[in-house]
C-alpha cells in the first residue's frame, strides 16, 4: 500500500465518519473502531469465527450500528514483504465480503502487530487467558491506529506554521 492508495481510500470512505479495523485470524476476527474524527482506533470486539456468512453478517451489523465508511484489513505479509497464503486468504475474505458489505477496503501491513500487542500485554503482566481474550481486538486496534496515523499525515495543512518565526 502506498500513500496514493491510502488517500484514495480516505476519500472513498468519507461518506461515513468511522472506520473499522480487522485482524483476520483462522479462529477469530479482531475488530477495532475509529472515533468520528478518525484519529484514534480502539478495540471493539473479537468475533469467534464460525462460518463466513454469520461472520460477515456480524461485521455488517457492526458497520451499520457505528456508521462505518470503510474497512482497514490487516494484510499479513511475509517479513520480506511478499504475500503468502495468509495474505491471499485475507484478500479472498474481502472479495467475498464485498456483496454483503459494499464498503471501501484498504489492506494495511500488519507485520508484527500481534507480536507488539502480545509484548505489551506481557509487560502489563496479563495472564495467558487474559492475553488470549484481548490480543485479537488489540491487534486490530494497532493496525487501525497505524493506518489512521498515516491518513492523518495526508491531511491538509492544519494552518500552523512549521517554521519558527
């Protein structure tokens, strides 16, 4: 993903103020939600995956309830930046989701997001059970926040002069 893709996504999703971030796992989907100003990504919930249709319907319900304008989906790239089977699975999920939830989608590099969140939870001395309960939605928030940070950097100048007078 490059800045042009992110800018195009920001424009395409501008009809509704919020974004949802997704961390797609094989057993769960971590879900995060932005604030209406698209500055902060917060963990929302973890969906236990059952089958595609009920999972997609839950996402559609969340999007409708929160006034979501677009989806930021974590793309699990290999460390060398190439796409493997998990990345292809994420792209397939988004393709299948489009008829049910016709929102703009941005794939965002999620390398090391789960590791970063797990490290933070370990530092906070969270139990194994508590880490398992939180890691997916926190990873989704981590991915969404990284995207929001980049999007914020693309915003028009805020009127402040960067140069000292």
